[in-house]
C-alpha cells in the first residue's frame, strides 16, 4: 500500500496494493479501479482542463477490443458494448442505478468502419433499474420509447437520405 497525506486528509491519495485500486480522498474502496471521494459540493469531481490557444480540447475515451492483450487489435462484433456512463443514487440501503448512457457496435464493423448506436436509459418511479428510453442508431435515426424503427409503440424521427426532409413515425401499440 502507498499513501499520500494533505493538510486536511490523511488519505489524499491511497494506493491499495491488495486490491489493485487507487483511491483519492479516502482509504475506503468502492470496488472500482479508481475511486474518488469527497463531502463538499463538487469535491469529488473529476476535471479535465486544457489551456491552449488552439481548437483542441480534453477528452474521455472508452476503448473496446476482443483481443486479450494490452494494445492488441481484434475486431469487435455487433452489439458489443463500447462504453457506458452510469448515474447512481443511494436508497438508504445501497446505491442503485438511476440512469445510463451506453455506446454499442450497431452493425458489422470492418477496416475504417465502426457502426455505432447510443442508448439512453432512465428508471421509472417505483422501479429499481433503468429501462432504455431513447436510441440514436448508426443511421442517425432517433427512436423514443422503442428500440427499432418498426417497434411496438414509440416515436421515430429520421432524416431522409437527401438530408432535406425528415420523417416522423408514430407506432401505435393497441386499437384504443
């Protein structure tokens, strides 16, 4: 283990050698490889900042390969998850997932070709896990309340191939 103290925190940086985790602001482990903890507003935020007189910015990059070696290159497959962001809240007993943003392979990838979809999930009142609510597929179609263009219910918005007009489709699920 390795620990760095600050004036106000005995565990400003704590490397837990037994579990291979790095903790910032705490010696407690949340179960992830990097854990950041704080009690003041935005005290446990992560800031990525770039000060430069050009058009560049900072980034948060998620990568996926089917290769088992570091920096190995093996093509991913349709429906492979490329990355996710989870939003969690505590219910008084445990942390529960409230919302997700996920990226998936959406088709057959190939050399210089990575078809992808984004999905957005929220949790309904009285439920304990998120449900997909919106999807942007690899063709740029926006699907609300459904996960396919020919789905059972929901709203689909898609620009035509010429890019000049848009189609709005409502799929009704029952006869009433």
